[in-house]
């Protein structure tokens, strides 16, 4: 309860301390732990059993003594100060200013854990977002209010792709554009510097809120950072009516921090040592995206995660795929061939794509064209495997035309410059240009009227 202090700690285990409590103390409540020199360290309640509470400290517990320490339960959850002054600012993972300026001028504070949204109040995502990237717009379309993660691997250009999406994302026919909430968890300083410099050079920094939890920050800060970022996004979207694009990198670092904290707390591990509640914990972040009735604003999420050993069946991408509406998968083989962005044609998908494309949104032929490109590229993969066994000279004429299509598709449709912003018309025209290398009787997934009109 607020104002009541408890002297002494039962035990100290890394950043977690165990202290006595009485009624009124709640889960996720903030607490202040004082050492013998009256140094104050903030933490939050992460577990409660009987008369005891486990408090995780934001930082190190070094210098604390179990006999001399005091604990004060503050009676409130962790809160973030919000206002229009968030835009253009840089904060650390706990929502404290990290750009040399003071707190924003606002008296409004919001619980970083978020408020539950009535599912009935949600509206179905339908508005097409043009990223200017053909591999996404043409075949894995992003929809306003969607959560579409990028599955990557170490050394792949996911940071470049994310920065390009932030620069170029727009809703056609809407002059307002996006504001961006960018959250980095456990990233190295050079990666953080890349994003900040890119936002500044491209002129979008004034419309970006940045939360940085660097690699040397405490594990708990990595767990709080995305919650602070999503709280800022909820304020801008639902209170200020803005379209908010949330980019979170790297979710793998977030999950590693969750595993570390779970181990310290002595919880029973599940797959690969991650806690059994990894799914529900990730869902508590991902499900804060969407559109709500009565608010013109929306939250669209692009979480980025690096797959350990490029293993898409690893628990982190595996569980993320269950919660989100598709994924953009980066392919190492394409990257080694010099293709940027190296978006894998077959494992990538957007489950909401069908509801945001077509007449009045993109173009009438978009759905058929996308389906034909997927089917043809799948055939290319099969023929390349066959050619590696029997030799390309033994292939039929039709098979050779598919190989020609594959080269054109990768070199002209998938490949583009880091600063090239393609509109959807240009993207679809490039798709037809690639299909022109195939015999017309192989185009079984597009209507004849579209073939005559666009091919």
C-alpha cells in the first residue's frame, strides 16, 4: 500500500529481491527499494506468494543488503507520461528522456501494461498500406491495423528494410500519413545509430517516437521497452486519431530477456528453456495492434525477429506466426545472389491481403496477378532442383521459359534500390513484365480479360 515501508529483505537473487508484504499489493505494481545510503532503485512486483512479494529491480542489485534495505510499495503500476510532445523525442527503455531534453509537458500518464480492448469494438483491417516495396505491396500486402512480422537472420538486411518501410509507408488517398513509434530492444549502438541517422536524414524524425534499450541495458528494461512504445502508440492512435506504425526490433532479444528473468525466478522451463507463458506474453504485445470503432486512428505493427540458425520452427518465430497475420521471411540464398530486399517468395504471406486489394484499393488484376506469381515461382523452384540433377540442357522449352521467368522475377520484381519508392501501379506492371516470359497457356490463374489488358 502507498506510503507503507517494509524493512529488510528475505533474499536477493540477481535483480530480483524477495520482501514481505501485506494486503493491497498488486501484480506489476511499482516498488522503491532503498539501500543503506538511501539510494533509491525502482522495480516492479513480478510474483506474489502468501505474505511475500518478488520485486524485479530496473538495474543491478549490487550494494543492497538484506538487513539494511527498505521496500516501499507505491500503489500504482508503471506509467508513461504521454502527450503530443512525444513526437520527435528519444527515450530509453523505461520511457525516460535519452536525448538530453526534459520530460514532455503533459500531466497525462498511462499504464504501460495497456488496457484490455473489447473484441467487439475492433473493426476489421481493410485499408491498403503502400510501402513502395514490390515484394511486399505486390505479394504480401500490408493492411492498416495488421501485425506483420519480419522473420530474418543474423547478417540479413532487416534493419535496412525496416528503415525503408518507415520512410515510405503511406495510405493511398490519405494525406495525413503515418507517425512512427520505433522500439529497439537489446540492439548494439551501431544499429541504434543507423536508425536515428536514417530518420534524421530522411526528414521523418519529427514524426517518430523512439524507445532505445541498448544491449548493455538491464534485461528487465528490454521487457518494459515495447510496453512503453505501445502505450505511446495507443495514445497517439486512439486519443489523437493518428495512423501509427510500430516497428519493434529485435523480438528475439526480448524473448531472451524473458527467458533470463524466468530462470532467475526459478520457473519451470518449456521449449528451448523459454517459459511456458511465452505465447501469451507475446500475444499481450502483438494484440495491441488494430483499429477500434469510434476512433479514426489505428496501430499497425511490424515486429522484427532474427531466427536463431535461420530456423523458422524455433519457438519465437513459430509462436509469433500463430499470433500475427502472416510474415515477411528474408532468404539468405537470395541475399547471397545480391537481391535486395531478399524477401522469400514462398514462405512469406499476408493473411489480410485479400481484404485490402482489388478495385478501388489497388487494381482489379492484383489478386489474380499475385496468385499467378506465387504459382509460377513455386514451379521455378521445382525446375531449378530438377536442372541441378539432369542439367539445364535436358529441360523442355516450357521449363526453360520458367527459368527465364524466375531470373526476371528476382532481378526486376523483387530487386530494387534501398531508396526506390515504387507505386502499386509500377509494381503490378513489373509483375506482368515477368509473366510475359511464360507461354500464355501457362497463365491459368489470371482471367483472360486481364491477360489481354495488361500483358
